[in-house]
C-alpha cells in the first residue's frame, strides 16, 4: 500500500511541477503524509512481531531508509514551503523502495536476531545511518531539480535546500560511523579494521566532506555542486547495496552482515 | 595568520607565507580529501593484509597462498604496487599527513578571526555597514518613541544577546552636548558558534592522535584455548586465561541466541578474576579487553578463540568523535546571526543583519523583524 501511495504522490508532485497545479501539489503532500503514516505503522508492526527493531537485515534497513527519505523531505517541505523538489525526492525514495520489495521472500521474512546483532548499538548505529542516508537522498533529489535544463525554481533556493539536506545528513552519518566504531570495539576488539563496509562508510563520509569543502568555492557552486550531491547518493547506494556485491565478487572478507 | 596587523607583525619570508596560504586553501583540502577517498576506494577492491596476519608467519603464508591462487601472475605486481597494504602505503600515509597539516594550518589561520568574531566585535558601527550588509532596512520613528528600548526588546525576544553603546560626535560644539546621542545596538545569536569550526578541526587532529596511539602503543593477540586449558596472553601483560566453560543459548526454533564463555583471568599467579565473555559484551581486566572471536568443538568440549587487546587510543578516538559531532552539529544548525542597529538623534532607525549559514531562514526572520519593529514603533 505504501509503495502505491508513493507512486501516487510522485505523479501528483510531477503534475504540480510540470503543469503548475498548486492543488495537485497540496494533494501530493497529503498522500506523502499518508504514505509516511502507513510505512511508520508497517515498521512498528514488523518490530512488534519480530520482538526487535526492524533493522536486522538489508530489507528492513531499506524500509527505514525510505522512511527517513520521506521524513526528511516532509520536514524540509514544511520549513521551505516549496513542493517543486517532491517528484525527484520521491523518485529517489521509490528507487530504494523498489529494491526493497524485489528482495527474495527469505530476505523479507521476519527472523530472530542473530547473537552478533543483539546489542543496543544496533539501533543507534543503523538508525543513525538510515537518517543520514535519508537526508542524502533528499539532497540528491534536490540536486536533480537543480540539474534540470529549465528549472521552475530559482537555482540558489534549490541549492540552499540541497545544502541544508547535506548539512543535516553529515552529522548523522558521522554519528553512525562513531557508534559503529564503539560497537566494533565491543564486538570485535577493534574500532576500525578496514573492513570493506567500514571503508565505504569512510568513502561516503569523505565524499560529503568534499562537498562541504567545495561549497564555499564560487566555481563549484550551482550545477557542479548539484552533480556532486547526486553522485554522493550513488556512493551511498554503493555502500548499502554494492559493498556486499563487491565482497562476493572480489572474495573479500567482511564481518558485516549487511 | 593573514589577520596580523602589518604594522606590528614580523614580516614572514614570502615563500613561507605562500606555503602557509596554500596549506590553508579550501581547494587544497578538497584535493587531499579526494586523494584519500580514491585510495580508500582502491584499497576496498583488494584483500588487505592486516597487522596480526602479517605478524604471524603461519597465517601470513596461508594468506599469501590464498591471494596467489586468486590473482596468479598479477600477485607480485599488485603486491609491489601496495594494493594489499593500501592503507599503510606511502601514498595513503602521505595524503593523510598532508591533510593533517592542512587541517592544522587552516585551524591556526582561522583562529584569530573566529576568536575576534566571537568575543571582540564592536557595537559602534558606521553608516557604511548598512550599505554592505546582506539584509538592511530603515525606518523613521515619530518623536518621543524610545526606539532603542523597542529594538532591544524585540531582539531579546528572538534570542539575541544585545549590547548598546552611545556615539558622541567629536565635532559637535560643546553647547550641543546635551542633545541625544546616536545609539548603536548590536544583537548576536549563537555568538560562539563560529568556534565550532575550530572544535571540528581540533577533533579531527585528536582523532588521528588516537589512531596513532592505538597503532604505536596498542596490541592485539588472538588466543585459542581448549576446554580447561590455561594460556598466557603475552605482551608483558602478565595475564593468563583459563577456559572454564562455554554455553550456547538458543531460540525455540533451535537457532543460537547467544554465546557465553566463562573465563578465569590469572595475573602473575597472584590472583584470579572470573567473568563471562559474550558477543558484544567483552570482559575487561585493567586495560586489557577480551572479546569472543569464535569457537569450535562439540557440546561441553569447546575450544575458544579469544581476542585480548590493549588499546590506549580508543578513548581518545571516542572523545574526538563526539567533539567532531558537537562541532558539526553546532556549525550546521546554530548559525551565528548578527543584527546591527543605529538609532540617529533625528529618529531614523537603521538595521542591518547577517547570518553565517542558513541565509534563507535568516532573510525570512529579518523581514518579520522589520514588520514587528514597524508595528511597535507606529503603535
């Protein structure tokens, strides 16, 4: 149901963007709010059914990732009072949601927590990562708006909103890496081990650090910065989905379950 | 360093000044960040030889056999290029060192300016400021209205810390000194926020210090202990570990829900501490932590693999991590906002404002402030 609602909201936001139908934009926000509510309900229900937070595998993380994108976007829309980025941000959310619902049944099944994940740090580490990634998803959606050849919004305004999303996501990603390090020290006796997942978390962090450093440079403003934000989300997706593939393909060793 | 008074500062040799300025440049930092990022990507594509494996000839030989089977004739070439020790390669370490230097230079370079902005900002400002500030407006007030009180109240209501000063013109004849002076007000919100940038940069340096302490003074030892056996930890710790029991708890479906190793820690044969090592719950004895790495065997007869580690850098890393987080959170979410006000004796009110970040939000607030002041002065 949430998936269908997200598509509906995307269509409504697109109509607002292309045709300029304000009422359609208001409808899109309402549908997005309903989708957020149903997704929150699904996550709570899943958590209660499993007896643990729904953060125990890649499918559950993807659901939280979508939840975070929608949450950050709705908060940004409320403070920005502008809906023109909605279609692109929801397209990003739907990309992640589509990946989630195409997971095999065994990956989507509710299962008890394996001993390695029975720690309070699971919630803190994974949830903070989801919020950080969600904010970067919103920044990428706004980056796509900025890259449009004929933008219907002043570029500077979109850029500021995009920067705000990056500035929101960066401390959350930092917290996620920090809590991951504390957890690794407790579980594996070392806070950093150049595990492929850790390395790519650092790559993601460095990418957004790069964005924050080039942001004040005049020649990097505008479309270049937007392109960096979009590419940053590709790095995020690789860290999430690509690293397990890399580990399998190159036959690397990784202690990370997902 | 660029903020030094040219009258008093000792002149630096131009080459040093150029190097200093180069090191403080944002684009230089960006290039170094990009270099580290690319090397990290490269390192993630190849199996990395860890220090414990490199230190153990048997495990090293095993690791080399595995790598050679995978990469064949390319192994020697990749090895010579440092692909398997990417994070200890000169290229990575030099990039890291240069980034540390750039961070340090940037911190020192910005310190005087940020410090002055936080603690030594003048209240009295000339008319010129109101032409250059990003946001400004002017209002004419009717006679008899205490404008400075109204402005102070509105700014304080919005969370600004307000300072006030009077300006007495030096060229006014002495008989006119009883005339009302020009009143200057300065409102600051999140005045100390610019210092968060320094906290962030210092946290990065502290973090690297922690990493250095870990790698220079820390040690890790993987120890296999059979049931009932006692094995020495080594590294001059004077500790020995005895495997007393191992328990696997299970969910109703039979899958494992937890592992618990009961360990006795013997210190130089003088005393004994008994405790449990569980997954995610290490046993700590002094500065040495014991974590459970694995087990093998059958019910009641398990050989345990424990990791004994001493890491004096860990606490520094955690403190640095939280400082970094504090710096980032304050920098991004609590921008320093300044409002300068001049109340002229003729009843003209000039207001100018600026925010370090989130200019859009401040612009909106500034418009609201202008409307509030206009209403308050008229009403």
